[in-house]
């Protein structure tokens, strides 16, 4: 294959990566909107009309910000720009939990690292975009390896079995890491705060 053909092929692969990551970003932006709506529904009982209007105004603002971000993602045309936006999306999403939980700056300083630990496992693509088609997580890497084995001629059943075992091991590690990160986070939360994060999808 000539150098020119390689360039065209790499360009196509990068474009595909941008398109896939853009869809992920738009989807997570929509999830953020749903999280805000759900969190609002669990506001303090007996709140007055003024409080309800305040929450409603804040919710509308966050929804508009999420829509604006999704629109920006649709117009991304380079891996570098996409990575920058995805990092911004992660930072905004994490900071959004502070308001939902209703914590002080001092409390947030303790809770934030544990929020980030869970968020990065639940939404790995949100902070792992690259300017090529390399897998973004260990699980993606094992999936890629297994696909290659299935695509190659002469692959033995033993090789496929080894690929499956490696993929299952990677999935199990993620499951265990997520369970531990979630448990570490729960230890710092009230029941109301835990319920808020369950509705947001961060906890189960």
C-alpha cells in the first residue's frame, strides 16, 4: 500500500473515531440532563414556591448548557479538539454533582476524588479520546485482540479461548474496581445523597 493510500486510510479511521466519540459525548450530555431532572425531583420536602422556581431556573440553565455542549461536539472536526471538549465535559459533569449533593467546599474536597474515581470507570470514553483508533480501555483492547483473532485465517480454538479468557478477566477487573470505588464513595454520603447519585447513574 502506498504512502498516499496509508494517509487516506488513517484519515478515514480518525474520522470514524471522532464520529463514535462524538456520539458518546452527545449521549452523555443527554444523560446529564436526565440526571439534573431526577435530582431536582428529590429536592427537600416542603420547599416553598420560591425554592421550586430557583431549582427550576437552575435546571433549565444546566439543560441549556448541555444542549450547547452537544451542539459543539457535533461540529468537532479534529481529534485534538474532540479530546479537549471531552475533558471539559468530564470536568463539568463532575462539578455538577457538587450542586446536586448540596455539599460545602470542605465536604466537596473530600468527596470529589471519589466521585471522579467512579465517574472515570462508568464513563471511560469521556476522558480517554485519542487521535487514532487504538482502544481506549483495557476491555476495549481485549475486544480488539479477540476481533483480530476471529478475522485472521488459521486461528486455532485454543487462541480464541485464550482471547475470551483475557476479555472476561478484563471485564471482571473493571467490575471489581467499580464495586470498590462505589463502596468508597457511599461511605461519605447520606441516604439522600446516595439516592441522588443512583438516579444519576453513578451509583447502583
